[in-house]
């Protein structure tokens, strides 16, 4: 038997500290729960001082923002250690010493320092929403309150991996058209700046008025060749303008609204948004979070303003006593199969299971949509490239054809 120092929550509010006899950390945590407390820190008395001595004397400062992969790495290590019965303090100390990335080590160090001063894990990460996000914080809070932080970390890890997989699929789908667009821009610039000016003297010797398309492209090409330093300014301005339009709220709302009216793209936006939405709802519901809080956390995952607004309206209706399925159906933006599954889960008392089935269904539909879009993109890109080549060819050869016809 060994003596363990512990910090725990009493009635989910008051922090209490004490000592308890146990054979191992897991037994100590179980004994603390039998006392009616929720353990947040458990460590062997002899190892507590040793752990403090081994703390690296790194400089304290502002936490670096954790990317998605950083959060996956952090949560994966923390979940494995927590599942093995290792206290949160020692787990963070391990990450602090052995994590591959410096910013993950710094985050673990700061969290460990604050928890050792009497804070809980959930309350500590709640101070850093930019690093972890409201969803991560909310689920950890629910898991800690229920005494199942280990299971919550496992669910969070699945959620983060799912988010990474969806992003990977969408980015992979968009990589090809983006590459083709960039290549097309470069080809057009080369043609305008280096090819069209070469033909200028020959066209001038013909003594005939050039077709409007040839004259326009010729003027643009000569301008770009003379004032070549405007090319990066124009491209940078164009990129900046597009980025601004997608981020500025008034234009983003319009873009989000009209994008839901484009065939195929509508399905991609809906299923990619609701994939995260339903996944977070399922994890939060299984963690014992009230349904209103589930909707609040799930709504944070929505990136489309129109969908987010409609779900907020549905959340208000649920607060007023309406059934979840009825409130979501009134939005008219959620797929009917998902609504049917939620309604079935409400009626049968198996909402958690049906949400899991809905998550699986959305993933399959999303794969089909991405496959269809991938097949559609190839011919569309061929048409775009063909159109560009046709315009450039016509601009070059129309004057020659006109000259031959007049001979």
C-alpha cells in the first residue's frame, strides 16, 4: 500500500485536498470516487516532490496556438496515459518532457503548473479557448464532472481524427482544380507577355484593323510586358480581394446563402458541415451533456452562416420545449434520413445509438459526393483549359485568316 495525495471536486464546485491509501493510482481514484468526490489530481506522496524537481526551468510565456494535428498528438498521448491510470499531473509532465513539438511541451507545462496550484484540467484549458476550442473545453468539462475524463479523451480523439479526415478529403478534392487554375493563369501570362508582343510588328505590316479580341489581348500583353512589376501586385490584389470577400461577414453571408443553391456543391456543404455537427452531438450526448448544450457545442462546428443561423433557431425551439427532431426539421436544411434517425432515437430512447448511425451514414454519403465531384471536375477543367486555348488561338490566327481571305 502507498499513500496518495489527491485534489478533487466536491459537489462539482468545491476543491478539496487530502491523502488516501491505495495499491495503485487507479485504486486511489476509485476510492476517492467512493467518498463522493471527483478526482482531478492523484499522485503518490513520494513521487510528488520528485516530479516537481524534474520540472524543466523553461520560460513561461504566451501559449502557442495548437493546430488540428497538434491537438490530435496532445490528446492521443494524454488519453493513452490516462487510460493506463497515470494521474493527469504525471501525464502532462511526460508530455512536457517528451513531446516532439516545442509548443506542445509548452502547453503541457503551463497546464501542469496551473493544475498543481489547485485548478482542474477542464477549468485550466477553459482559459485557453484559442488553443483548444470551445468544443474541446466543453466535452472535457462534461467528462470531468461525470468522472469519465479518460473516456471523454478517447471520444475527443475520435472526433479530432474525424475532423482531420474530412478536411483531408475536401482539400484533396480541391487540390486538382486549384493546380489547374494556377497553371492556366501562368500559361495566359506567358502568352500575353511574351508571345503576343512578338506578333505585333507582323500585324502592323498588314495595315488592317485587328479583330477586337486580338487588339484587346495585344494591348494587355504589351502593358504587362512594359509594366511587369504590376503582375505580382495584380495577382496579390486579386487573391487578397477574394480572401476578403470570403471573410467579410456581409459578403460571406451572401456567399454562404447562394452556395447552398448550387447543385452537388450544396450536398458537399451540407454533409461536410453536418458530419462534424452530428459527430460532436453524439460525443457530447454520450458524455452526459444536456441536449441544449449538445446543440450549442455542435453548432460551433458549422462553417456555413446560413446553416448556423437556422440551427440556432432550432436550438431556441428546443429550449422552448419542442422535440429535437421537430425543431431540426423546421430548419429544412438537414437531410431527411438524419432527421428520421434522430426522431427514431427520441422515440425509442436510443438517441445516442442513432446519432452514431447517423454519423456513419453521413460519412458514406460524403464519400459518394466527393467521388462524384472528383469525376465532374476533370471534364470541367478540360473545358476551361480548352476554352482558354481556343481564345488565345483565335486571337492569334483571326488576323492571319483575314489577310489570306483578302488576297
